[in-house]
C-alpha cells in the first residue's frame, strides 16, 4: 500500500565510520508519510549515527539520504524547514526557562507554531517560568519535543526520548508521540526499548552492529521470530514428539520432566490438541503464549549479553 507514495525519508546505502570503527554499515530504509517508524537496537548499534545523518548533523562516508526530496548533507537550511529533531544528548542550558527556550527556538523559524498553545498541549503551560534544571525528566523531555515541533516540521526525529523516565512519564510521552502523528507529522523514533517500539511503531527496523537485521511491522517481526507461539502442557503418559514435530508450522517440540513444549507459527496449538486427542492423551495445564518482540529481537541481535540485558530492562 505504501508503494504509490513517495517516501518522506529515503536512506540508501548509508555508511559511516569513525576511524577504524564502522558505526553504520550500508543501511537502507524508507519512511513513509504519516508513519511512526522505529529504529530499535542495543547501545552502540548505530541508531543515533543513522538519525543524525538524516538530520544533517553527520555526513555519511557513502550513501544517499533525502528528506522530502532535500539532501540533508548539502542543504541544511531547507532541511530545517521540514525536519524537527530531539537529540539523545541534547541538553539545554540549565538556567534557561521553559518560556525562554520556546521563544528562542521560535526565532529560528520563519513561521513557527505559536509556542503558548503548544506548551499548553504538551503540559508545560504551568511551568513556563521554571528553569530547565528544575524540571522533572518527563517535563524536560516534553520541552524537547515542543522544541522539535515548533518549526512545524513534516518529519520529527526523536532519539531515546523516554530513556530514564518513570513509567507514568513514559506513558505520557507515548501519548504525545501518537498525538504528533495524528496531526500528520511523520515520526522517526529511536529506542532500545522493545516495549516502546511494539506499542508505538507502525514499522520497525531492528539494527545491530550497524546493519538492519529485520524491517517489518511489530506483528510481522514476531511472526518471523522462531517462537511465534509457545504451547505447553503436562502429561503423565509418553507423547509421540515426532507426530508433533511433523505438524505444519511446528518449529520445535520437546519434553522435560513431564512438561511438553511446542514452538511454532500462530495456530499450531489447535493442531497439537487435535493430535493429542487422536492419541487419547488429555493435556493438563495447557497454556498457549503468543511470541513477543523480545523473542524476535534476541533472535536478530547478536550483541554480547550485558548489552542485551541492558536493552531488555
Ligand atoms: P546507538 O545510538 O545505537 O547507541 P551510535 O550511533 O551512537 O549508536 O554509535 C555507534 C557506534 O559508533 C558505537 O560503537 C559508538 O561508540 C561509535 N561512535 C558514535 N559516535 C562516535 C564518535 N563521534 N566518534 C567515535 N565513535 C563514535
Ligand atoms: Mg544512540
């Protein structure tokens, strides 16, 4: 359905090295207008390098990027009219107040969105005189989203915007991101949180070690992961595991201490129960669990365990 539309963002063969280090290794992707597109991966995967190249803040060694037809590496001035950016490491001056920051940013654009209603919409209306250093983490993030939106961008880049926020603040920011998209802004969202990617994104690129490992909808990624559905049950009689493995869509079947586990495509649980019935086996404690993006992610990223644990938190 996307094919007829010209993508909002085109990344074609992006490569970026820092000395010997290959940070981004031939990344290509299209982001379509109106999408929330996620770039998901562990720390060091090359996510920020990719989006900062899209935002014209880094220039690739190779490749081609277009944002609504604009080359971000040669035409930063035109780019700022279509792209807003909230950067991972962006820190405002500690003493600046919310209102001062909003006014300062407004001055950068020929036709800024009026900052007062924007601040109100982002829940900052009561904090206009507060200094940046005295805002909570969630308020700081909401301010950085406001600043990214003030130039009426068609595309907004949000890099790890909920990292470090408490669960309530994260949920508020997620609602905001959906609200931004509902207003017609294309969102390019960088995250190392699978939960966030699964909840917010229309499509996700899973990136690891500078390469895209998979690119699909959240449901598509889960289906493609080895354990899309996990069926377990207990039984006191011996089961013919081969008859389960032979079923269409089953990828694995094993038995351990009287508990049988069958992994496979969605819907295999019904076939498993049917086979057991023909064998005269009554399964006990039957459980069917849908696969998750976690399984897909772990399947597709091969970074060392520490980084993985970090990403899983
Ligand atoms: P992510 O955002 O996925 O955590 P980054 O794009 O920030 O990843 O970094 C990708 C890799 O490039 C990492 O190994 C990082 O250490 C390295 N890197 C990033 N920026 C620089 C830089 N300015 N100089 C040298 N190495 C860098
Ligand atoms: Mg980063």
